[in-house]
C-alpha cells in the first residue's frame, strides 16, 4: 500500500442526494434564477449546502442539507468569546 491509498471502513456509505439547480428548483418551488442569484452564497454555504465537484463550474446542491435548513432555519448567531 502506498501513501496515496485511501482506506475506508466497511461501514462507509455516502447517502447524499445531489441536485442540479433546476432539480432543486422543482423541489423547493423557487425559480432557478432565484436560487443562483439570491440563495446561493447568501443562504446556502459552499461545502455545506452545495459543492462544485472536480473544481468545475457546475453546482450540485445537497438535498439533505437544504431540507434540514428549510425545516430548522438558519442560525446566524455568533457566540461571544470567554463567557460573554
């Protein structure tokens, strides 16, 4: 085994559903332009709610993270340091 080999446990499974902007638009009933221009980067966070696979321009939204955000809301509070 060389240093470039990744080892995953037998239990490792990826169970995310990746959606294009158009597919997400159909699920959440927002226009594709609204998702691209208003929600992406303002509400959705790259690496959490969407990815750009292989360093490309294509955006894939992670349905489970979007759905969680819609159901629980967005916590934009920033905790204060040292017991404040």
